[in-house]
C-alpha cells in the first residue's frame, strides 16, 4: 500500500473475477471503480439519482446514505446493498 491519500486496498468481486483496488481518501467507490477499469452503470454520472450503481458490501460497514434510502428497498439495505456513488472513502 502506498503512503498518502490511499486509505486501504479492497477486493472487488465481479462474477467469477476478482481484483484488488486501492481506495483513495475522499473519493467515492464509483470513482475508484471507474479509475480501475471496473465498469459500473451510472446513468446520472454519480449524482445518486438513477440508482443503477448498486454494489453489495460483503465485508465491512458502510452506513446507508439518504440516497440509498431513496433508491433502495429496505431489504436491499439490510442485505448490504449500497449505491457506489455515495460510498465515500474516509478512513
């Protein structure tokens, strides 16, 4: 891991493939995925209005945001589904 704005590394699973991406402090996961060539649909370009950039958090916790609560069902939120554009990398 690099020193600086990189907070940690995360394993991303897409179907049968997985890759490791570095999480940059202050970026949202959608930006991180796009930077690493992971194609996630976001018709609103990350504004949190289309609800298309759904991801499932398998480890760790990301509290549901207001955008998550507007665009996702209660069941999806309970299952760890989040909007990648609204998951901000902090620490």
